[in-house]
C-alpha cells in the first residue's frame, strides 16, 4: 500500500513495534510524527532514519496515558 501525501502519527514509535511501523510507513511514502514517552534520543534516531529515506518526520514527547498533559486548542 502506498501512503504518498499522507501524514502518520505513530505512538510509541521510538522503539520496538512502533518504530518498525513508523519506518514502514515512511518507506511507503508517508511523513511521520514519531512519539516517545521517555526515550528522546531513540525518538530522534527514528526521525533521522525516516529523513534518510527522504520523508519528513518530527519527534514529540507524548504520554497517551496522561491526557491531562495534552495541550488544548481554543476550540476544544
């Protein structure tokens, strides 16, 4: 499946299964938002791998188990 002109958000993508999913999405043409909870360096390494594939990527710290830490927009 091709993911050209798509942006994927992959939670827990600094290592393991999430990392593999993020890289596969990038290989199929997606730009990827990489999230990590504590391992910033590993998240940034995945971003570098995705960028080496010619795709755009960014790493964001995110703990999906703590929604109280999410920023809200004025429309929420």
